[in-house]
């Protein structure tokens, strides 16, 4: 299928500066782009790179001018470029083909919608439901009575345990486990007896879950990940946690049981959150912090244990000047001794 | 199968206050329970919830009274309730059915006991041994000469590498890898040559291992996880580590090579332990701590590097008052200068 | 195949002290070795153990003498012993047999070299390339157009996503995911839209990757792991990261996007590195550190946020004496007050 610059103008609803006739064959970053490619400039600091860029057309923000270049002005160059890439990828040969591979083991009473793509050795247990247009790569496991929405993308080796619910347009990367048992025991005389975990997990629409993530099912009730929340690799979400909408949970974060996280929250890499806390909407937790108290909406914290950002920075600055303070104290001690002698 | 309140009294060996005739159809938490359910009250702070609870019978501790409610008094309500849930779950349709799925690839000289349930695409290598009543979900991999005990539960995508040993009633959640090579190299002229890891891993009885855990095999000799120890998700246990009995190892903990951990130890979330240490029986390490020295039995530590709990708390309190101390020092300096002028 | 002490002398190019005729049947550590075994002594502190050792021959360093023992003197006993173990293991029955298992699903236009071993239920997608002598265990997934070099060892449940490149003699342990999408979104009005990740991953020769590791593909361009670098379990490497040659990346480390790591760098366990930094050649980062600034070549850092090693140790020492300093300040305050009264 032939695609011209004019087609990209239409796709991105942008304003063209230059000629729209040229055919576009690929998309690439400013550095890698060659003739026939479309590229984009989102961050002004890369303008020098854009001036040298070989791409035949560049998506730029409204205020940007690149004299001598063919550009398309749009509100959000990154977003517009993502749309263009999606267009190029949609017929990509690297996706699994539509249809159900003959080696997939699908229970008779599982409900499979139309237009799915189900790869080799996928296992779908009784009464599971797979929505329209969903793609499930090789080997993934869909447990009993679990519901997967439409237009989802499930990569290889994903475990969706029994009786959980996955929304629409959800992406789950390889090795992630959703619905494993929560970590709960009764300890009597020093021995730990397992508490059955009979709750569920609900993943709402447009969530993306990275590789090797673990999300435990609730003891009763449900563990929830809200609409549009994006979870990075190797994150751990314990039983009965609820995460709001449009959060960013960066790699290797751990969230303990029954903690409630609001919407638009950012937890940076390797953050740990204690159980039974409430993290307010829009809160931001800096990398490696250990959150041991609830955080009001909009607050930013850092450190282990986490403190308000400004206090944590001041404390760190003091710690780095500790040598100086100790010298000061010792000097003062001498001077006081001198004064006392007089 | 019909189950009455009287049956639950017998199952839990409790004392009934009220009538035993009603049929019980499900079990649920205090909040979620409806008529026909059994629920439980373990923590006195939920007593108001119990008074409002719709359940037809509630398991309570010996000292508790809930006037107007049908209750069963037991020593450990959580434990008794776990028993009841297990009873309800034992015929659950969400477990894989008994028998060996025709797609399982089982070596001719593997030894499979009776009453096992082996799911689709399970691979069992030569001379492996699977004990009676063990359930292995879809896809899991059992390596050469590896022994799995009886009544185990192995979820999808578990790797049990060659020549390791898993006890009885062990649960391993999806994505966990047991018996991967320890991380060992000889470095000569800046290049790292792999040291073969020819030891084993021994997982004793009643251990539970969460999702996406990694437990490396020993260089020689063995890595051990003791009886009744419970390991949460995404934990890393290096080669030649030994962990005692009835420990709790919370999510994302990492234990370096050759460290010995006693019994009844608790390592909270994201703790890291340096190699070649000894952690005494009953020691507790608070979340995110970095343990760089051995810990005597019964001690509690916190921080990175970890300190005795009380010292760590005091140090943290001082750090949070650092501004105040710096002001004090500066004020003293001025006052000393004033005195010196006189 | 019969192997004598003299054969081991030849294999290790060492100098024999004693008789070379005895047959050797196994290899073991100093403690576990029995008659008929070969063992080794690398660390002088284990010399007492070596004197008691039952092995029939011990590999030792040039300066070591063990009177009454048959020894082979070599430059690097660990390295020499690794060679001997490899020799014993090469015909081990615990490796998967050569050939392609009939249940493997291999695309017609995938290119499979000779002498490979491909286990049950392996899936190899169109146009993938597998090099000579490479072993792929049960279930692993090789994506579209991905190239795997020769003599590689891929354990069960490995995901190599599409269009990535794996060098020669690379080892990937179970559950690792290479080429998952980088974590990149455009946020407009509080909603996160996925930025397609159309770059690749390049794993160079002689890299070893532990279990349940995640290495994301680049947005454009490539994520690289350099020759001879060894990555431990549960490590996260984000998109567009480059890691140099012969690095050691210990368990549970997380490296954020676009960070460049030099050669011969050591990142100890649970370290986190912020994005867009440069870590110089030979730098060492102590366990649990949080690196928020670039590190010059050869420097050592510790702490969260990470400081130069010596400064971090001094600051920690001060923190542990904080009680003492506070007492000093309060005492000085009193003495100044006394002086002021006079």
C-alpha cells in the first residue's frame, strides 16, 4: 500500500509546509532516518539534529520552523508520530497471523470471539472468554472462567489465572503472572498455614503490563488496576491492592497488600510501598523510596523512609555536609573550653 | 454435596452458639458475605463489621460474643476458616482434572505416581519422579532426574531444572525458576569465565514459592529452603544459600550467595542480604534494608546499611531534625563569637 | 570414556606433583570430594580443608604445596577446574539430546543450522535464524526474524521477541524476556498513549543472562549488552540502554532508559540507575545504591543517592554517631548559657 506525505497529513490532521507528493516508506528517529522516512521533533533540544535529519518529512510542534525542510505541524508530534508508526505496523509480518493455531488447547465451553489470533500451544481452560480481535501469542495460559476483553495483546508465557477479568485493549508482556495467590498465612505456634485466596483481579481497559510482572489475586474481593495505568517490568502488586486510573508504575516497584493508590500517581523505579496505606491522586514517589505512611493527593516524596521531597533533599544535603558540621561542633567545643578557662 | 452449619462445627471442632441446621453454600469475608455463607472474625477491630454481617454463621475466637448471631467459637478463627474454604475448594472446577493430558511429553523412564493431574504441554524429562496426588499445570517443565514430592501444586510455566528435589505439599507459582545456574565466574585479565554450577537445590516439605521467583542451584553441595518457609513473588535466592524452617521471605527480597538464614526469620519486602552472612533464628529485617553484617538470633534491624532497629529509628529521627540541629550549631557559633568579643 | 590424572594434566596444561595413572571419575569441592575425584584449591584460606580432602588429585596455584597429596600446579585453579568440569559435563545425560523434537513448531522459512538441539514445544517464528550447535530447551519462543548465534544455550520459557540479535555462546536462563517493548508513553491531558517501540536488542557474544531477566527493545535504534557481560537473575534493562563489555550486573539491578554503561563495570545487587546517565569504564556501584548522576571511569560509589565510596562511608559513620553529636551540641548549649550568665 502506497503512502504519501499527503496521506500522513491527513492521518495526523496536521498542517503541511512543503510538497505532499513524495512516497513515504518508513519511520525512524531523527538520527536514524533516511530519505523516504518520516521522523518527528518533540523536544526543542533536538532541533540541531532535526536540521541535519535525512527524513523526507518531519512532524513538528506548532511553534517550530525548520527552513528548507518539509514539515507537518501538529499539536503533539510524539503522539502524531505514534499514530504514523501504528499505521506502518498494522500489517507487519511480525504479528501472529489471525486464526487459531491447531496446537492450541481450547476447552469446548470456552467462548472465543471472532477475529482473534491464537498462537501455538496456547491453553484456554473451561468457560474462559476471549474478546474480539484479541491476539494471544504462543504458550500463554488463560485460566478457568477468566475473561479477556477485545483487542488485547497477550505475549508468550503469560499466566492469567482462573476467574480474573482483563479489560479491552490491554497489553500483557511475556512472563507476567496475573491472579497468583496473595501472600497470606495464619501463624500458630510458629508455623504458617496458608489462607486460601479466593478473590479476583480486575485489569481495566487500556492498561499495559510489562514483562515478568506479578499481580496477586485478592484474599476475598478484588485487586484492581485502573483504566489507562501503565506498569513497567518486574513490578509486584500484592493482594487487595487497588490502583487508580492513568498511573505510571515504573520497573521493580513493589506494592504491599491492601494499599489504595489514587489516579495519576507516579511510582518511580524500585519504590516499595507498605501495606494498608492510601496514596492520593497525583502523588509522585521518587525512585527507590520506601513509603511507610499514606501520602496526601498531589504530594511528592523521596527517601527510605520517604519524606516530603523538599525535606528529603535538605536532609540529604545536610548528610553530605556532615563532615563540615562535625568540624564546626568540635571547633566550638574548643572555643567554649577556651572561654571557660578565662 | 450438602453442607450444614453442624458439619462446619465438626470440621472446625468448634462450639456452636445457635442452630446447626441451616445449609451453607459459600464462604466470604465479613463485608462480602450474604445469607447462606460462612464468614469469620479474627481481628477484634472488625467486630462492628461482624455485627452487620449477612453471613448465616460466623467463626469467632473463644472470648467473642455476637448477640443474635449464629457463631462457632474456635481457637483460631482464621485457621478454622481456611479449613472451611479448603473444604469448599476441594471439588472446585477451577483445578485441573486428574489424569495426564495427552499432549504432555513424559520421558519413558520418568516415574509418575498415581492420582496425579498433569496438564497440557507439560514436559517431564528422563528419570524425573512425580509424587502421588501432585498437580502440574499446563506447560511446566520438570528437568532430568528431578524429584517432586506428593500433593504438590505446580502452576503454569514453572521451571524445575535437572537433579533438584522438591518436598511434599510444596506449592510453586507461575514463572518461578528453581535450579538455575548460580552466578559464578573466574575473572582473569578482565574476562569472566563461567564456573560450572554442579550442585543442587532442596526444597523441603510445605514450602510455598510465589510467582517469578528465582532459586539458583549450588556451585557444589546444595541450596536449601527449609520446611514450612513461605516465599513471596520476585524473590531471588542465590547459590549455596540455606534458609531454615518456617521463615517468611517477602516480595522482591534478594539473598546473596552462601548466606545462612536461621528458622522463623522474617525478611520484609525488597530487603537485600550480602553473601556469606549468618542470620540467626527469629531475626526480623525491616523492608528495604540492606544487610551487610551477620545478625544474632532474635535481633531486629532496619536501614541500608542495616542497624539495630532502635538505633536506626533514632538515627532517622535525628536526620529528620537535621535542619534544627544545624540552626542550633549556627546559633551557638554566634553566641560564642559574642562571648569571645567581650 | 576413561580419564586419568595424566589426562587432566594435559587438559589443564599444569605441572603434576605425584603419579598420573589413577582414573578420575568425578569432580567436587574440597569438602564433598571422595576418592576418585578431582578437586581444586583457589583461596589459600581453604588450605586446611585441602589437607583433609579425600580427592585423588587437587588443582592448586603455582605457589601452593600440599605435602603427601597428588596435585597439579596451574596458573588459575578455578579456571582450570571449570575446564575439567566442562569436560565431565559435555556428555551429561542432563542436556537435551541433539535433533529437533517433533512437537517443535518451526516456521518453514526459519533457518536452522546443523547440530542444534531443539526441545519439545519450542516455537520458532518465520525468518528466525538459529546458529550451529545451539541448544533450545522446551517451550522457548523465538520471534520473527530474530537471529540466535551458534553454541548458545536457551533454557525453558525464554522469550526472544521479534527482530533481535543474540550472539554466539550466549546463555539465557529460564523465564527471561528479551526484546519486550520499552516503557514509553506520550501523556496528553493526563492520559498515556503508547509510543511504539520499533528498535531492537543486540546481545553480543559470550553474554550470560540469568533467570527472569527483562531487556527491553529500543524505541528506535538498539539496546545493547556487550561481549562477555554477565547478568544475574531478575535484572531489568530498559530501552536504549547500552552496556559495555565484561560487566557484572548482579541480581535485581534496574537500569533506566538510554543510560550508557562502560566496560568492566560492576553494579552490585538491587542497584538502581536513573536514565540518560553515563557510567564510566571500570566503575563499581555498591549494593542497593541509587545512581542519579553520571560516574567517571574507575570511580566507586555507594548510597541512595549514591556518593563517592569514601564520602558515603564517612556520612554513614557520622549517622551512626548522631546521638553523640546531638549530646555534644546540647552540652555546648548549656555551657554557653553558663558563660553568658557570668
